[in-house]
């Protein structure tokens, strides 16, 4: 067996149906335990997003949200949605919505825990995430180290896939040599990464909203031009999701699997990645940032992913492959072939935009992928750096961080210049392992987060600004709050 075959075999084990079931059941369980906080607290979420609390140790809630969205909103919102439709049928989109709705409660729990158990690194900055709350809350150092190592490797691998998407898109759109784009990308990344979390968050808070708004505007233009088809598409998604559509009736299992998998990979709820920037925020109560991060799941899936889905489906320019047929070329197993010869991925979006806005499709995909992927690389670096800091026990070790920055840039540049197929699979394995490790951890460590939620709601009923006192709730090892 070659390397690619081994990696694909591992991917199949990690992303088995058991992980799909675990993600859905964990989200449903936390929804019930929090009494569907993702619905009840929507007004609070909107209010807290724009709070400007910050300090020398932490960034503002909006900066933390932007950094979290940098990770959530990426190439997966374009390529991932197209692949979900191609291999799971239109019904996969409904299951992406379901996993986002349920996953918003998982995101709330993990982000609240990240705030409760955050700490300061050697430079005085807040650090936190699954490795921190696993050790401090569960008392399992080995488990925390395992998560940190997996997160570092996953971050480095996935950064390479994002850089490859940038160079490929720019080359295809404007014939810019890949080596030139790679050089410019590495210079820009290096200049930002050396500035630490404040510079990364500062870039994200401006770039993420701008890129999302621009993308949504173009998607809205295409859907307006195909407005008469939108009700029909909504019906198709619902019918296909439950196996009631004539063309896609046998795909219900595949629709669920692809919808959940791509949903988790896109919004990252329960995976643990969003917990890292959540811990960096300066707030007076952990639940505040938990609610903000819960809202980020909605922005990613309900807004950006939905825009891509309706953009593709409203134009009818997509393929759907028969999941029961394997071992033959894709075009020979088409259930629906409106784009024969076109590989599932960003080109679905390219053709959809091109049909409505001739001459703009190719450039649009490149212009969308460039900022989406760039900010995702920044977020992946921050996640990996946080876990490097944890592994170094938060000691000031500039040579370690400097060496890691160099290796991160080299890995990003290598994949930008070469095929990223294996890197995609390795990154997906890392994401899957992070999900297994983190969901089990937050199921075991839910009590402090639920106690914090009750405390927050008690303060809100009294009409006072919630202030967190871990001693009153009997929560220990909360170093940052005790100081």
C-alpha cells in the first residue's frame, strides 16, 4: 500500500459513522441540558458580540469572534458545500443546518470551559483551549498532551491545504505563477505571525467581516437573478434530506453522513478549535464568550454555507454521484450530471456565478478563496501556537516559537507549491481525532460550564452585569480568574 492508501484508510476509521453519531448526540444532549441556549440567548449573543472589553492580557469579544470565524469560514464554505451536494445530494444541506443548530450548544460548552480554565502565558497573554481545561478540569495531563500534539499537527497540515487553494485559484483565474503567489503569501503571513495574537486578531477583525459581506452580496445577486427557483430549491432540499425525492430517494444515509461531516468540518463545533480564541477574550463572565462563540456557528453555516448552497442549487449547475457505485470514473456514476467532466469543489461555484454574471465566475472564486483561506491559515496558526505554548508549560521560550513559526511557514509554502491531496486527508484525520478527544472531554467536564450558565442567568434576572466568582460556584484551578 502507498502512503495515500494508508492515509485514506485511517481517514475512514476516524471519520466512521460513530463520529457522526457522537457529534449529533452530543449536540442534542447539550441542547437539552442548556435548555436550548442557542435559541433562548439569541438577543444576548447579538448584544455581546459588539462589547469592547479588552485588556493587556486579552482581546475584545469581537476580535475573539473574528479570530474564531477565521477558522470556521474558509475554503470549506465553498469547496466543502459543493462536495456535500455532489456526494450527499441537495439534502445534505439540511443536515448541515441540523448539525450547526445542535453544534451551537457544543460550541457554547467548550468555549465557556475555555474561559473558565484559561491561563496567562509567559508573555502575560490569555491562553486556553481543550488542552488547558482537560488538564485543569479533568486532571488528566496525558490526555491534554495528546490533544495538544494532535492539534499542532492538524493545524500545520490544514494550513497547507489552504495555501494550496490560494495559489491554485490565483493561477487559474489570472495565470499568476504559483511561486510568485507563494512568496507573497509567506511574506504577508510572516509579517502578521510575528506580531502574536493581537496582530492576528487585529487583521481578522477587519478582514473577516469584509470578506463575508462581499461574498454574501455576490451570492445574493445570483439568487435574485434566479429568485423564481428559490422556493423550488428549498423544497428539493427538504425532500432529499428525508429520501422523498425521486432522483435522490436512496441517498438519505449518505446525505446525513456528508451533511454532518462537512458541517462539523466547516463550523468546527465540538472540535475544540473555536475554544482557543474564545479563551483569549477579556470578559467579566465565561458565559459571555460562550454565547458569542455559539453565535459564530450560525454565521458560518446558516449564513455563509447556506449562501453557497443556494447559489449552486438555484442555478442547477452541479453534479450528484451515486453512492452505491464505486470503482469507476465519476462521470460514469452520475445521478445528476449538469456539469459533466467538472470535479466537485470550487468549480461548481465558479460555473454558478458565471451563468448569472458572465466573465466574473473564475475571478469571483479566486477573490473569495484568497481571504477565506488566508484568515483560516492565521487561525490555524494561532491554534497550533497555543498548543505549543501549553506543551512548553507556558514558559517564555522564543527559540521554540521562532522555530515553530519557521516550520509552519515552510509547511504552508511546500503545500502551496505542490499537491495538497495527502495534506487534506491528514488534516481531516487531525480534525476527526480532535473531535473525538474534545467531545469526550466536554461530556465529562460539563458541570462547571452548566454551573456558570446558571450563575450568568441568575445575574441577568437580577438585572446586574454578571461577574464570575469561581469560588462561589466551587470551581477550582481557575488561575486567570483567581488573579
